[in-house]
C-alpha cells in the first residue's frame, strides 16, 4: 500500500521594510524581499544613503506599507508663491522654515529617520520632530532645494505631510508660553529666598541671623513680590472669575492660603517678629505651577480645535481644453471644471459632468455608505469620491458652499460654558466652607489668649488645608485617563467628558447606520400576528429606506 506524504508547508518571506508577508511574486532587491514597489523604493533610498540602521532602532519592524500609487503633478501647487507665503513661517535667501503635520509618525525609528533628512537631501539644513503633536519643523536652503522637493521626499519615505486648507488660512496663534515665564520667575525667586532663609534653619548661623536677619527679610520680601504679582496671578484670576459667576472653584482656597501666608510674612518682617514664611510662599507657588505646566502640556497634546478647513485639500486639479493644472483651492471660481480622484474630497459644491460618482458623505452626515451620483446631479462639498475619477463643474465658491454654511451655523457656535464641573471643583466648595469654619474657630480660640498666635493659627489652617495636592493630582489623573481611552481607540473631546462618563447609565447613538452591519443584525417581531396586507405595507415602507435595519426588515 503506497505511503502518503504530507505536503511541505509553504514558506513565505516577509517584507524587509514593513514586515508584512510577501506574496509568491515578491519583489527582490539588495538580496531582500519586498511586498510592494513602495517598500522597495524606500529601502533602496535608505540603502543608497547608508541609513539602513533605521531598521534596528526599534522592534518590531519599524517600516510602514507605502502606497504604490503616485499621481503626476500632485504637489505642483507648492511652487506657487502664494502657497509658500502662507505655509512658510520664515523665508530668506539662505533659509526657509515651516512646520508640517505627519500623522504617520508612530515609533522611535520614525523620529530617527525624520531627523536625518539632511542626509537624503543636502538642501535640508535641519529637521526637528515633535512626536506628541505629530509635527516636524524643517529648515532648508531655498537655493539648493524647493518646498515641493522636501514634501515629495517625505511622501517617498511614507511620511506624506497633511497639508490642508487650514494652513492657508489666517495665521494661527502660537503656543502660550506664559506658564513658562511664570514658572521660571517662581523658580528663580524660590531658590534665592531659600538661600537667604538658611541662617534661620541652623543654630551655628545664629549670629549671622541676628546681624543680617532683618536685611535678609526685606530682601526676601522684594523677591516675593514679583511671585505674588505675576507667578501667582493665574490662581487669583481663576478664583475671581469663579466668584463673579457665584461659583467656588479649586483656586479659591489656594488663593486664600497664599494670601494668608504672604500677609503673615509681611507682618512678621515689619514688626521684627521673625523672617516670615516667604520661602514657603514662593515654594508653594513654584510647585503648584509645575502642576499647571503639566496640565497645559497634556491638554496641548490632546486638544482638538480644528474646523472643516482642516479636512479640505490645499489644491485641486483644474481642467482646461489645453491641459490640466493644479491650483490652490482658494483660487477656485464658479464655472471651472475640476477633476476629483479616488479618496479626494470635493472642495466646493459642484455638478457632476462626467464619470460615476460614489460620494462618501460620512464626514458631513455620519453615514458611511457612499451615495451614487450620475451626470447632472449636484455634489456637495465635503464628500469624498470613492472609485474612478470624476469631472465636476463648480457652482459655488468654497466660502459659500453648503458645508461652510452648515459649519458656520449659529447652532454650532454656542458660547463655551462650563456646564459640567469636575470632581475637584465640586468637592472644593465644601472643602472651602469647612476650611473657613476651622480657620475662624482657631482665631476665636486663640485671640483672647495670644493675638499673635491667633494670626499664626489662622494662617496655618489655610496653608495646611490648601488643596495643592488635589490641584496637582487633577491634571495628571485626567490626562492619564484620556491617554488610556486613546490607546483603546476611544477619543474624547476634553477631560470633562471623562468624569461625566462615570455618571452615565445610558448611551444613545445617533446615526445608527454607521454602527450597524446588515450581515450581523437580526430583526424579530413580537406581538399580534400581522396580516398579509400589514406585512406588505411594512415591506413597502422599509424598502424605500437605505438604513441597514430597514433593508434587513424588507
């Protein structure tokens, strides 16, 4: 009887760049296998410049799948002086600088490669990566390379920058550095006040404290004044805003504690009763500003302040009898004919002239199923074409389109009001009331016995009960919660929502068509049996709806 041998398992190679499994017809170059021409091109580019150590920076394989499709003239709009003026932050004869968004950045190897662009293009002078914000700041020599060449290099490496219409709008306000100035001033004054307070902490400096204690006290007061007036200003402003709206927030007890500590120190220095507690005052401000800095740093990395222009393309392909050219979307006018390719966004309301339109309106309506369009039908801005390229004729400019009007509707421009309070502020109200009661009780108890001790007791209660720990813990806790949600692909608009979810017992989803899969949904009927006529009526109604559940019922 013949013996049957099991077939040998097929061995498949992995791509040397992205690590994906290669097909049987894998591309071979430099003795390596590649899954696509894009990955092979990037590997060859790195090998020619001795940058293949990129693949050893992190594990697993740091590369990415590179889209093989490259459209000719795709970045021609970057040669326009108007576009360059709006994109470049600085430009001279020898240096140009700009910042670009790189959404594909994902690991340490990305940082390593993006900061070595000067080895791939000699015209690039410097490139610095901000990994948290997915940004890269590039400086290049305009006489040796162009903006288009720099962007094409990034795209060839698989890091195509996200250049949208928002970058061509009004200049965005730079990051607020006030917290850095306040923190730096508080650190300087805190260090010097602590140095001047050393004689009061050691017995062997008693003679020095006797001779110079008063002078050191006034010098410390001079150093503490800018801390009170500038570094601690944010706590007082926040507390005052809360009081104006009849609302006690967490900064109110902090302001009380700081005021009591500073006034007690001034009283002791003027009456020659001691050097005061200005070292504690400046130190308290310094450490709480560290919490404010951490809060701003976390929120800057997670903030979402985009409008619809952040999703619109910068350029569009305009057709003419002679040829086609790429222009800025802002230069688009009514009557011009444009070409919209696969996965490109329709920049303005237009009429379909040629081609089969499959418009994905998920960004506008929330529905993921593309809508079929035929020649002569109107296509609204914000839709994304899926499939073959189509030709459209613009009927409204970008600023007058349906999506622009919808976005600028007053309904979506409500004043930002803090309708939901955080746990820290909610607890803060009762905390302040209890603290004031205890501080008042301490004054009433000590004043008949020792007025000087009454002032110290009042100050001690306010300082010790100051919720600085809660003020430091809140931004760290909420920032960590947002990052945990983000790792699980659950994105919240702000940190207040994270606390609100703890009180939620029901979640209602609108636009259920986006969440429903027809193949998995089941429709069952419970109740009085329906007649044949009733079933026909329900089928007729459901048959006219494109909703997945309606299709299932029909």
